[in-house]
């Protein structure tokens, strides 16, 4: 089978970012590898439909997210409680406390947050995207993106506090 | 603005990334005047950086990139054809396709002639005026591609010397030829457009061609 330099270049350029995003959503190496592969294969078959090639990274993220949602629907994950926290509920978390946990623990906490809230939160942390760009990528209105990130962040902080209450202190 | 309101807003603020976002402007101004709020904001920023850095530690498996490249799908015939046509630099494939079409047409015509063993009526040299869409014959016959969506590809194909045709309103297709090599260059500008062609028609065994004498854009 002849090589496809454009495909290879794209894979080498974006697989790390894509994998990181996917792993933060699934917490599973196997699922994320499958998602990453599937995303690139969809691109390989649909690349001619991309109107603006400069948006390829956003397109890849959106596609991976859609594939992730398909998996979630297929597996019929147990529905998480809707998040309704406000900023008043934000526990105090220090950077030192975050540094003391490992990445896996952080991913476990992310896994406890409903996927609709998890995806924007992960993009908020991992990618230098504006809120509008995150909204476009996930096909969610700007206001919804902001409220979902805020609620997910508060929930994450609450989970971090539960791990080691002694490391957190009152606001 | 109260401190609690400022905190609500600044909960989402990311240094550098959100600096141009006007929604944070008031709250940031408040933080500059309120040392306690400023301290809270500093802690939030440190915490943001710590979580970001923690997530950035995620490493893809070493063999993933090779696995993705090795197992990449072979595009389906339709997709492959479309990709080849869209990848303008892959002219060898398109020329091979055109050659195959011409050879197939020739074989069909000869076979028909031998089978029927009779002389067919030949129309030659009659002047004709045909109005219709300029077609890139290679893509039209192989994939039924025509119309404005295909205009750019058709224009390139015609300009590079692939067979050019016209589809008349009654659905009849004529191959367009010229007295010299410039006819493709002239017709490339009209790819997928409706034009009126005047020329001399020649037909044999069901195939018709027009030797172009005049092109008029409709």
C-alpha cells in the first residue's frame, strides 16, 4: 500500500494532543487509542470535505468528542447527577495539593464528572482555546460552555478536597 | 461589584489566554484594588497551572503513531477516485483513467462494428450549434461528476488536456475537439458553465464530436 505523506504528517502533528484530550475523557488507554485511531481514519476518508484546512485540529477534537459520546451512549453509562454548584461552593485548593496527587488520581476524579461537563473542563485546562472556540468545538452555546466549566471545576475541587481534607483549608 | 461577584466571574479566568476577554475586565480591575481578591486570584492561577501541568503529563503509548499510520484505511473506490481527482498533483492517475476510457470506447466501437457487419451512417462536417454544460469527460464518465461543485476540478482536468465535452439540453453528449491544441485552454475557463458551441459535428457508431469553431458564453 503506498504511503500517504499528508496523513502521516497530520498524525505525527496531532496525535499527542488528541490522545491527551481523549485520555482525559475516558481514563482508559485502550479506549483512547481506539478513539484516536478512529478519529484519524474518519479524517482520512473525509478530508476532502473540510472547507477550511486550517481548522483541522478543531475538527479532529470535535470528531474525537463525537466518537466518545457514541461510546458513552453505546455503553449506557450510569447517568451522573446534574451539577448545580455555584462559586460559593468552591473549596479552597492549593497548587501544592494538586502537585501531591498523581495524574491518575486526577483522571479518576475527572471520570466522576458527567461527560457533558468533563469535556469542556478538559479543554479549558489543556488547550489554549477561548470559550467561544470551546463552544464551537463541542457544538454548545457560549453561555452553556461557561456554566458547564464553572460547575465542573467546582465539582473537581470538591473531589480533590475529599481526597485529603487536611491539605485544604477553609475559604 | 462585590468581591463574591468578582470571584464568580474570575472563577473561569486564565492568565494570558483570557486577557483579551472583556467579560473579565471589571472583575480584574476589582482584583487590582482588592488585595484579598488579588491573592485569591493568584492562588486560582497557580492551581490552574498545576492541574494543566498534571494533565499534560499524559503520554500517548509509544507505538500509537505507527499503529495509526500502519492501519490506515484504504479509501473505498469512490473515495479514492474523488481524492485522486482532488489531489491536483496526481495527474498520472487521471491520465491513466482517461486512457482507459478512450481505449474502452474504441474497443466497444470496433466490437460493435464487427458484430453488426454493416456500414453505419456517418454524419460528417455538418454545422451545428449546441447549447449546454461544458464537461470534463473523464470525471463525468467515471464518476458522473458535473455541475458547479465540480467546476474547479473540471477546469484543471480540461486545462491539462483531458477530454472535454458538452452536454446538450436534450442530454446528448458531444466530445469537443479543435483545429489546434488551444481548444482545451479556451474551454477550461468555461468548465461547468453553460455555453453555446458552434462547429462541425461528426458522428460515428453513436459517438459524436464537434470540431469547435466558436464558443459563446451563455
